[in-house]
């Protein structure tokens, strides 16, 4: 099939380099070949006059064209014969002039990816490359073709290449030699590791090591705007993979590492230690013996003088690896290599543990701890030598700081023993327990709080190692938890208590929990004696130790019993309310920590949730109780919410049935309450009952399916929202109703929204504010799910911003709409949420908001500004920056308002924008600086003054030429703030003034 004339013309133009769009020529040729309008072989035959030209540049261009076309063809287009023919031809081109080699290599790279690549060609290509291509003389991209070819063949034709034996190994070494480009080195290291792992290196072990290790240690910094994203760490890992690929490198690697460890370059030391960690175990015992002492000396030197935490940690891990490797010897005891090595280290360290100078005690002990971590036998040897020494040092020391240091070191060794619970060293350690227990107990009663804390840390480690004295330690820790005068000491007791909960459940259930609960009841019964700090500590303990089913049952049962008892105390002061709320918060934390366990969740659902309802409802039937506090009821509601959102469908439906029976039908017999009438959804019921409507929300608003009694719920909640004289009841009913509307918006057909809107617009209506609250929560429910009616409701609310009576409440309502809620309408409760709904609300309404601001009266302008502030706070940064320029003047106007909350919110946004959009902020610097200086002196709020000073300080990040003219004015204006009566304000003033003093200098 003859090539079309237009194709011949395209080819001629390409080869003679007379076209600017060469990709079009390549695409045109490829398309004809793929569509079988031209055979590839025919196409190449028609190139004969170019391929046989005496002009090297023409031959090179022609081969480049073929290569480009081959890369465009599907990998299954060519059959085996065609692939073999083209490979043979391109291999011949590698023996052509050196300028023809790059396109020929590129063509071979395309052919190597063909599906029908015949056997035998991979080795042929490699031999031709090794014999005829001077790789070092090629460009980076052409060398990349060579390395990619080799990498591909190693991946797909490994067995074929293995038959080349030493020829392939030597050929690769010669190809890789002196490579410097990081992109190519990544491929080279990958190939080298594969070859080392799979080929016999024979006599080329040293050569392979030299060609890779010459790059050690890697010293590479990526250029700016690097598109390849190759990092120094990538190269280090690649090279390290080569060095750790065979034990035959050991004799060469160890001297290299020792050389770099004695250098002054920190990065080289770290790289050497990390390489040693990776190599030592693979290299084995035999080559290590010659270098083990030298390696230890280098490691010790780093521990004594480095000061670099990363290097010290790597040094310790390296020592651990050396000991672990030596421990694998079949020889044990005094004749074993690990015994001799540890003996050598112990002998060297002994001189630093005499107690005369403790400056090196910590690094020495860290070295010995790492030795102990290496193996059980090494740990035995270290313990027998070190523990008696440390005990002696502690006993003869009279200085608390020294005793603290020694005890910290003892705790480290105890921690090591914990890793060998079934080992021989554990048995050795048991012989020292009596003496160590005496030391730790004495530390717990010492006058030094720091020593007591160290003793508590020691108790934690001892509890992990041995069951002896657990009861005694528990009593001591509980005593410290509640009676120690130092707050930090009391807080540190949580760690050993957590260990007891995890490892000593018998003691936990028989001692810890009963004593803590007893302490709790004592505090509640004696309000004057108790304190909030004590409550917090008790709650922290209960939260820490309640991590199992049995402990959950004990704690939750007791907490609920205590809470149930508080309903009859009749005490209603602020302190009692706070402490009771702390108790419910503790119950909430306990619930949250046990939700992941299936058995515990079942108990929470079947028992705890029911008892919570019983406690709340029983309390609502009383006329006076501390549990009438709305925040306590909300805390109870959160407890039920946490359980409900983790229930499966059947459990959730059972909870729904229970809640419906109690709240909708007033049947409390299911929770063993037979006295009193309970009708919380009836407007005529006492407020003590109606406010607990919040206990309905976590269940019915978590259900996804349509509620069986939905219509009845909706009507009762609607009536409560509009007609209840109790504000909390109105709010909670609105929230619950909004949760239902969000999932089932069709119920709006049964709600006369137009009547509610008319009530809002009626300035004489007594229920105006309750109606407004309903509109706000309904709007939130619909906006979140992207309902078509939501925009109409948003515009209705915006129209009310100019109302002098309720405009401020409407503005606050936008905060409700755009702020995430914890108790309803959130993702945890499976609320229907449309992506980017906050962003969509902003985009659809910001222009209307700005126009309304321009036309409204001065008295209500701040309402629009409040809405704008809320919108800006909820926007993603990128969207905010795009929309900011026309809105920034309104932000400046917000600073002129007399609304404290608006001013503070605006300055928070301004602070962030100064970094993110300096060019926008800089345009308004004339009006910003005077107003911020004025607010920095405002006596209405300390927080306002702090925010203003922070904004003044951050303005110095703007372009210097913009703010430098204001330098003296600002420094003068900040003088009064330096004498502010509040320390925190003075601190911000000093910081801001320093920034302006340094403005225009090199800093």
C-alpha cells in the first residue's frame, strides 16, 4: 500500500525541519497507521532515501520520527515479527553515528513496552547498548531511556537477563558509572538493588559497591520550582536499599560508615547511623566482629557530645541492632559474642556510674538501656550489673535532684524488662523488686514534688512488670491522686491508674473504682468541702479507668445512682449546679470511651440510656431540683445522642418506640415510674416537663426512616414552639422539629409557614419572637439539604434585618444557620447535608445583602454587617479571597460600629486576611490604622483591645512601602496601651510596638 501524497509531504517537512507543529505530523502518521491506511513497514520502507542518506542529521531526524510514531501506537498494534524486525533495525542504528543513537534508544524504549515482544530480544538490546553506547556522553533524557529500558527488562525479562550472567552485571556498572542526575539516579538505584538481590555478582562485588556507594552520603537540595518532586530522602532510601541488599557489601560498608561517623557533618552522621540500622542485621555476625568496638566508640561519642536528638536516637537504635545481631549466635554464655560485647560496654560505662559526677549518667544509662533492648540475654547481663549500682547510687545520695535522676534511670530499665514478660531477664529482675519497691515508696512520700512525680512514673513501670505489691501501689497512687498538695503530682497519677485498668482488672474493680466513687459521693454530700478541682480530678480518674465492660457497668451504675439522688436534695445554688453538670460530663466521657466495644454498646443502649431517661423524667416531676438546669438536661441529651448515633437500625427503632411511648403517650411504666403525670409535649404541662423535649431530639432526629408517629410529633412540637411560655422549651422544640424537617421536608405541607411569617411581620404579636425562632431553624434545616424553598426563606429573613425591633435577632439567626450544631442537624446524626451549602448561600445572597446595606437606615446597618461577618467566617479561604475586594469596605465599616461582638469578629477575620490577601488590606490602610488605634484604647472590653493590638501588629507584614509612612504615628499611638490596666493588653501592646519599631529594618 503506497503512502498517500500528503503523508509523504508531511514526512518530508518533518525531516527537513520545515514545520513548527511537529506533533501534528506525528499524530497524522500515527492515525493513518492505526486505521490501517498505511502499514508501518510500508511507511518505514518509504523512508529509505532518508534512512540511507549520507547526511547524519537527516538519518537522525528520520529515526526520531519512527520513534515518536512508535510511542504513539497502541502497545498491541505490532505483531512479534514486526517488533523483532524493528528491534533489529534499531540495534543496528545504535552502531551508527553517535547522533543517531538517542532516537534509536527512544524507539527501543517504545518497542520494549509492546505486548508482543519476543523472547531473546531483551538480552540482545542490552548487549548492543553495553558494547556500542557510551552512556556518559548522552544527554540526561537519553540516559534516562537507557536506564528505563534496563529497569523494564529487569521487571519483565529477568530470567532472560540472568543468562547473560557477569556480562550484564558489568555492563550495568559501566552504564551507571558517574551518573549525577537525581532523576536518573532514582532509576539506577532501583535497578542496582534488583540486580544485587537477583544476580550473582561474582568478581564484581566491589565494583558494584563502588558504583553505588560513591554517592554516600547523599547531599542534594531540590532546585526551586522542581516539577519532579525528588527529595533528598528519596535518594537516601534508594541508595540505602542498594547498600543493604547483600551481606557481601559488609566488608566495604562498615569502613565507609565509620569514616562518615567521624566527620563533622551532622547529616552524614545521621545518614550513616540510619544505614547501619538497616544493614547490621542483614550483614550478620561474622563481618560485624571486626568493627563492633569501633562502632560502639562512635555511638558513645555521639551520645556524649552530639546534642542532636535525631542523631542520638539513631545511635541508640544502631546499638540495639548490633546487640540483636550478635545475640543470634549459636554460642551463648561467656563464650558468646554478645556476652563479650556487653562485658566490654559495661566495663567502659562503669567509670561513669560512680556517683562522683552524674553529668554522663543519663547518656550512659541510655546506652545500656539500648543494649538491654537488643535481646533477653543482653538484658539479663545489663540488669545484673546496673540495677545494684543504681540502687546504691540512690541510697547514698542525699540530694533530691540526683535521686530523681537515678530513679528516672531505674524506671527506664524497668520499662525494658516489661518487653520480656516471659524472658529470663524478667526472672532476674524479680530478685531486685523488694529493694526497688522500697526506693519508689520512699520517693512517693518525699517532700520534693518532682521526686514524687518520678516515683509515680516508676510505679507505672513496676505495675507493667510485676503483680507484686499491686494493691499497695494502688493505695499509694489513690492517696496521691486525691490528697497530694501539688496539682501536677495529682495529674501524673492518671498514668499508673490507666495501667492498673489495663493490666490489673481485679484490683481496679475491687479497690480503684469503689474508692473513687466513694470519694465522689463524699464530695457531693458535702458541698462546702468539695471543690470543682476535686470534681475534675475524680472525673478524670473515672474517665481514665473505665475502659472495660465491667468497669463501665460499675461506674455508670454508680454515677446514675448519684445523679438520681441529687434530684431530691433540694439544693439549687450555682456551685451545686456546676458540680452536678461536671458529673454528667463525666458520664458522657465514660460513654464516649466505651462505644467501640460491642458488648459495652449493648449495655449502654439497653441499660444506661433507659436509666438516663428515668433520672431526667423523675426529676421533671419534681417542683424543685438542681437537675432542672437546662445545661444539665442538655448534657444528658448528649449522652443519649452518643449512644443513639452508634446504634444499629433495630436498636434505634427500639429506642424510638420507647421514647414515643414515654413522651408522646405519657406512659412511663417502661422505666419504672408510676407516680405523677408526664406530658412533656403538652403546652399546658409545667415547664419542668416541657423543657425535657430536648431528650426526644437525639433519638427521633437520628432516625433516617420516616417516623411512624411523625404527624403527631410535628403538631405537638409545632404547638410547643409557638405557644409555650417557656423560652427553653420553645428553643428545644424548634430544634427537634428542624431535625425532622431536614430529613422529611414534605411535612412542611402540614405546616402553615405563611401564617408563621405573618406572625413574624406583625409587630404587635406576642409570639413574634417564637415565630422568628421557628423560621430560623426551619431555614437552617432546608439550607443544609439544599431545598428549593430555602432561598425564599433566606430572602424573607434578610428583609427583616431592617426591622429595628427584631433585626439584631435575625442577624444572630444567620449565625445559627451557618454554624455547625452539636445537638441537632449534624453529620453524626445523619442530617441531610448538601456539599458546600454555606458557600452556595453566600454566593446567592451576598449581592442582595450589599444592596440592602446601601439602602437601609443607619440604625440597622450593623445587622447587615453582622450577617456579612458570619458569612465570611464560614467561607473556605480561596472563595473568600476571590470575593473579598468589593466587600472589604464593609468590613472597615464594621470596625466603626458600636457592636462589640461585630467588631471583635471583624478583627479576627482581618487578622487572617492580612496574611492571605495583603494587597486588598493595603488599599484600606488609611482608614484601618486610625480606627484600630482607637479600638486599642476602648475601655468597653479587654478582648476588644487585645484584638485591635494584634491587628495593628500584624499590619507590619504588609508591603513595607505601604505601611512605613505610618510608623511614627502608630508607635506614638500605642504609648497609652503600654500603661493599660490589664497585663494581657500590655503584653499585646509591647509585641505590636516592637513590630512597628523594627519595620523597615533588616530584623
